[in-house]
C-alpha cells in the first residue's frame, strides 16, 4: 500500500516536472531567449562633448575639456580597506569617505563605478602608474564644462546642469540620456539643441560574469556645434570692471544691425558652481543673495526709465503736430495741476525752453506741458512702436516685456480712471512705466540709425552658418522729428552744461540722454543712453545704475569710458 502511494506521488511529480519543462521550452521560450540575449549583449554609451562658445573674434569662452575620473571594479577588489588607505594618500578625501564609495560600488560589481571625479593631470599620471598594480582601478575619461573667464559674460553664456527625471521623461525621445547636461540659462539654454551634440555607443558581448568579451558594433559620437557670439571679449571685460561693486546693467549694441557687443548684469556669478564639485557649496549663497546675481538685469530687470523716456514724449508731440521744435514752454521750477505741484529738478527753473534746450537741460516742466498736449494714449502708442512694453526678441531666455501703461491699461489692470497727473508723471518716464535696459538700447538706436527699430541678438553663427542678420522695422517717422531729437541728444552731451557732459569725447561726437528715476525705496536709479559717432553711429550704449543716483554722474561718465574704450578697440 505504502509503495503504491509513493509510486503515485512520484508519477505526479514527474508529470508536473515534465509539464514545467515543456512550458519553459515551448510556452515562454521566446521570453527567456530575449532575457538571455539582453544579459549577453550590452550597449555602452559614448557621450558627445558639447560645442564651444566663442566671442566675435573666435576666442573661446566656454568649452568641454577632458576630465579624468577614478573608478573601481568591485569584483576585482581584494582588500577594500587597504585600497581606501592607498587612495587617501593621493586624494584630499578621508579614508572613511573613500571606503564608503568603494562599498557602494558593490551594487554594480562588474561595471566601473566612479569614486573620485576630475583628478587633474598630475594625479592622472600618478594613477596610471598605480593602475599597473591595481586591476581593481580604472581611469576613465569624461568631458567637463569649462567657463574659461569665470564670471565674465555669465548672464549671456548661462550655465548647464544635470537633467532631472521629469525633464528626462519629456526629452528622452529626442536623444537625451539620464546623465546628460542640459542648458539652464543664457546661450547654453537657448541654443542647447545645437550645443549638445549626438551621442554614440558601443555594443559589446559579455561573459557570464559580465566582463567584456568582444565588440560587436560601434557608433561614433558627434560633438555639438560651436556657437560664435557677437560679444567682444575685451569690451565685455572692460564694461564688467566698470560695474564692479555696483548693481545694474550695461548694453553695448551696434545700432545698424542689433548685434550686442557687450551685455553686463551686476552682480554676476560663476557658472561653474553648478557643475564643479569644489564650487557647489557656493550655490546656496548665490541663491540666497538679495542682490540676485542670477537675474540678468539687462533683459529681465524692469525699471522706471526716468528722463531717457522724454524722447518718446517729444516724438508723440512732434508726430501728432501738438508742438514743434520751436514751441516755447516756460519753466519756473514747478508746474501746478489742480492742487498738486510737480517739481523740476532745477529748483529755480530753466526759464523759456525749446525742444533742444529742454533735452539738453532735461527740463521736467517742459515735458510735463508737452505730455499733456500729446495725451497719455499717444505717448503709449509711439513708445510701443519703439519697442516699449514688448519683448525685443533677443536670443536669450527670460526676457521680460515690462509695463507700457495707457488709459485702457489702467482701467483693465487697476480698475481705476486715468488722471492728468498720471500723464504728467508718464511724460518724464515715471509712474506705472517699467522698461528694461535692452528696450532702452533699441529705442536709442532708432535715433542712431535714422529711424529703424532693430532686433537685438547675441549669436552671430552656429559653426559657419549665420543665424542672425539684423532684422529691422522702419518706423516711418518724419525725418524732421528724428533730426530734431538727434540734435537735442547731441546738445545733452556737448552743449553748455548739458546733463550728459560727462560722456563727452574729444575724438568723436557722442549723443545721448541722461535719466534719474525715482523709486519707492527713496533711492534713485541712474540712466544714460547714447550713441556715437553722431554722423554715422557705430555703437549704442546704455548704462543702468541701480539705486545709483543721478544719471548725469556715474552713468554718463561710465558710458563715456565705454565709448572711449570702443574707440581704442576699433569698434568706433
């Protein structure tokens, strides 16, 4: 009886075993075949270096350089503690940290796992010698982003960072990989598709222990394309030195093409803090800095422009025939509207003024009266034509449009009526009006080039292909209007006691307009916007001094120094 029961159990077990074997051989044969192939065949990615970024003269500003990393093959390690001690004598890392990283590599025992990054050339040579006696060590080559001049042009160049998981899910179908660097700001972000290149790979066959046995296929990586900027490195560095220890922005632009030769936002930052392991500890300080060093004030900061906007009040009045260049307005030092008195900056007043005098002296009362003749909506209409209140289209991320107020704007956004007092403030660039330095540069360039609104840009070429070519819009202004305002701007710098006399040059004629913008903090912003030479302008310069006082002082003086340097460099 017992033998019969045992035999039955044995038969059932054999049937189940045969059924299982049959299922494995027939039912899920393909599944395990694929799994076997996937374990036998592996694809090793070959990363493509990012393209370089160069200035207008071909000088390299950003590039990928070779970085050497020390990796370990855990399955070959005989004594992890001894290895950590030996590496501790070479690198500035504690034995405990090294040992922790070595033990962490156990998760991938047959693949090289990096434990020390970017060791430098001197230690690379040392490691090559050491590796001859250490089959458990592997010296690997990778690319590292290098910003050669540190903070120079940081807001133009931007920075890169490792792709995060949410970004990877969206971008993996476009060739991105989980350990890719992507552009986070500036040119690095705007032109990321060109800079990042195309990765390659190597297909290998591995043995049962995961070791490489043979190479089955190879696809060469293609490096990213090089970007050539319009920025002139010498002028850029000079402008940055002028803004040292200050907050603000400088824009230097070719008024005939829109090419930006220098763009400064102060304070700046070092882009390498986001990728260099030694500098990463500074990220927190930068992010918590109340001076906002990551903000590109040239395109993303918006401020009241003050008196540089008086040119727009003049354009609206002249184009609408509300006044002529010879119209006289008297300035007694203040202007009364209803029960409110609006002051001119000169307490005793300027007396009788025509347009050129009013621009030269930056007379508030003159433009109060002219603005009331034009009306707020006409001022807004012409300022809009000059690019205020809209993005310039510059090839950088993060640009802000600012605020271009009108009667309809105030009603819609503030649910309030527009008053004449609003127009008085508007006419001298105060009130609700907010603009960026790049918008002011576009505006001033219209007077520099004879009536064209330019689209600014910072990239000239991608490799040998020109990507920007000076887009412009003819504003169809009266030639007399442009000419009369140009003459007034010339007087601002070169006339007797002109408010912009600090920008005056001996070698060529500078024209421009100063601005002092009041703020709610009780400190004034200083502005200067101008161009040179007067007869055939080659350069427009805007200096914005945040909380820096009157524009006729530091801003005008700084602009004068920039024009002089541009002359020395052959730009003018």
